[in-house]
């Protein structure tokens, strides 16, 4: 039987084409899940892990996972909130950070949500937008748009929009400005309420362990440096993560090589001090995974 027809394969739904697509694919591959992608093909089979990847519209993913069509999925929290699907967040894979925001034309005198009372609001997230304005007791006219929401104020269709904002560049290009944030959102790995078979549950646990290893390494660097032997104590005091470094003798008398794993931000905060203590030839290398 063809591998893709086997029920025991774990099925994961990811966005077919959108802001989460590339990062979802990159994350799966960083977890050692290799697969080929072909134009217009709506699924892919991993070569080295019993998993099938389903490429879907992002707003279909919560429903697929809830109904059991897919066992798990990667989707934005904003989509889950809008769909009201009964799914459970398992883990955040660390990408897709953005805001669901209210924006108005730059020349508009509106500066708060309260000032939109009675105004027309265009959005692809009508349920979430309506909940927000209703909670604030602000009556508005919600206009549901499935395409480019940003253009609606210029067309005279709306007075403001509710849309996803990441860098804000799209707002700037369309002469819009953000006046309020409804909610912060990011990508999450989700599962439904239906019980998985023991084999699929085991596969899911393996996936989570792999993802945790990738996330643990995300901001960590492998740091190597040479330093005078008598500076080791002081270097260990100022450098987080250097409590138990690997230390080896160099052929140069009274010099040592220090190897350790450090948070990248922590390293840059002490880089100059390390040099003051005599550290030199400092190498900072990326770490692919950390299994603890």
C-alpha cells in the first residue's frame, strides 16, 4: 500500500500560501522532516518520518484539525480566535509574531477606537472585530472583506480597517496608521480534541521533542575563545552559561581555550569585557539543536 494511504501516518496541516508558509516549512525541515514541494500539489510525504504535510488555506486549518482531517496544524492564534474552533495549543514554534490592529487613513482625525463610533470598519476578521467593539460598547458597521483590506479606505468603502500588522510597511504603503491593537498573535502548533492512536501520539511526542530542541538552540551560540589561564575565574563570573565550560590547555604557556554555549544577547553584553580580561580569537558559531 502506498505510504500516503496508511492511517498511522501523522497528518499536519500548514498554510499553503501566506505569511506563515515559509517559516512553517523551514521549521519542519529544521526538525529533520524532509519532503518535496511541487507547484499546486496539496500534500507532501516526508522521506524520513511517518508524517504527511497538508497544504491548506489558513482559515481552514483549525476546522480540519478539529474534525480530525488533520491530526495537528500550524496556524496563527488570530485564525483560531476568528474560527472559534475547539482546538488546543500545544507549543509555539517561535514565528509569525504580529498584531491584529485597527488602522485609519493618515489624514484621518481619528486617534482612538471610541472615535470610530458609527463608522464603517473593513476586515477579514469580522467575528473578532465585532467582539472587540461590542466589548467596548462602540457600535460600528463591520464590512467583511476577503481580499486586500488596506485599499478599502482609499476606495471609500470604509473609514477604518482591522487587519494583521507585522512590520507596518503595508500600512505605510497604503497611507494608513495604526491607532490601536486588538490582540497580539503568533503561530502555534495545535491539535484537536479527538484521541489519537497510540502510534500517532508517540509520533507527536517525538515531533514536540524535536521542536523543543530547535527552539532551545534558536538564540544560543557556541562561543570559543583563547584567554590567559589566570583570567578563567573572572571570565566565568561575568559570562552566563560559562559555569562549566570546556577548558583545554594551549601550546602557548599559561593560555587556555574556553568553549561554552551562551545566549547570543548575553554574549554581546559582555564581549568588550571579555577582551579586557585578555580573551582573544573569539569565535561565535550557530547551534542547530540543543537536546537536554
